[in-house]
């Protein structure tokens, strides 16, 4: 038995509704039915039995020949924001919490602007409901802690998993 | 033709009465036979993916699909004619029934799901308004 999927050729995409009585998908022993111009039935292939290599996964691949599968790299998950509690928990786990506190406490207060900057940083650290990855203070703290972009991404990813 | 009434006014003969009587019988026979064929069950088969229902052989039909039907035609139908086609699938099954006619109810795509080997059945009702044919598709088993 073969499962066929009805597709339109331009644009190349699946057809989800029946077309003049042609079902969007059908399974049978015979060859695929004829279709009106601009449409076609292609074989709907099962997921490959071979396990995807490390760091890759199977995604659907529609061509004019088949509705199959192809390998793609698993995209690295990018976390845009986490809650304050999530981030602080993670920093405690990673042993960075005290360093952050020390960095803030060590900020200079020699000018009025420095006093304001330190107060703002302290307020943000203690009261911001969320920490956004693209916040300038994250970049400032990253530089102060000597972390790479990847390490900060990993911190956000870990934090996002905190209940 | 029409049925005639015999009203004797004293000048008609028995022959006149018989002619009117027989004329009415002939007229009735013609009309009834014109209706009889419409309700007969026609047995039809597709050829080269075309399935034709000839209403001269009956506006209702049974058919067993042995190939994909991509052309469905009703011939010799008149305005106001209607009928029903009972459909089964052969042992292979999975054959499609495609038509450009307007489907007002149901989905022709369901025909492919009829259980093969004559174990399941579906029906397509049709109506002709003289210009177009309208289809109604039943649930299938």
C-alpha cells in the first residue's frame, strides 16, 4: 500500500481539501490517480527508520517527486527573556550570584552620574520582573563577569527551565 | 397527447367510443412507459476513466469501481430528472470518483474510502436543472 499526498505545483504546497472529489490524501495499492493540471499526487514517505545523527532531526521535505523527509540541524534555542527569580536561581546554581552582587556594589560613585547609574543597576538587579537577553545591562554584566555570548545564552537557557 | 372524454350526444357510434377508449389507453401506456424507465436500476461501468449514466436505461444505477473515475456524464436526462447511483469498490479498492459537477452535500473524496470487495457502499444523488447537474454524496461504509 502506498500513501499519496495531493499537492499543488505552483506554489509547491500541500492541498488540504478535496479537489473535485480527489482526496487530499489516500492510501491504496494502485498508482496515484490522475489530477487536474497544476496538481499532482506524490508519495507520502514514512519517517526514516534510521535515527537522525547527533544535533540533527528530520523535517518534512516536499518536492514535486515526494513528500518525504530531510535532515536539518537542530536550531539552538534562543531565550529572549526569563523572570528575575529564574535568573537569580540560575546564577546561584552557577556560582555567579555573589559575583554579580559584588560587581554592583563595586560600581564607582564618584560622580552624580555614577551614583545614578549604580542606583539604577541595583534597582534593576533587585526589582526587574524580567531579564531580557538584549538588555544593555546584561551586556555590561557579561563584560564584568568575563562571559562569552554562548555562555550567557546558556545561562538564559538554563534559567528558562527553572520552574 | 392527452386523455379524451367521451360525451355521447346521440350521434356517436360504439366505434367512436371504442376509438376514444383505445386512444386513452395508448396515451396512458406511452406516458407510463416514459416514467417507468426513469426508475429502473441501471448497471453501469466505467471505461477509460469515464463513467456514463444513460437515463434511457434508467436514471438510477449501481456501479462497482474498477478504476479511477475522472469523468462522470449523465446523458439523455431531462430538466427535472434526478436519480441515485449506488457505488461499490472492487477487490482492489481505493478508486477515486472525481467530477467537476457542483457538489451540494457531502464530499466525493469519501468514495475512495468505501470498503473494497463490495463490502461497503456509498451513494451519489444527482439532479438536473436542464443546464447543470448537482450532486449529493452520502456517507460511506
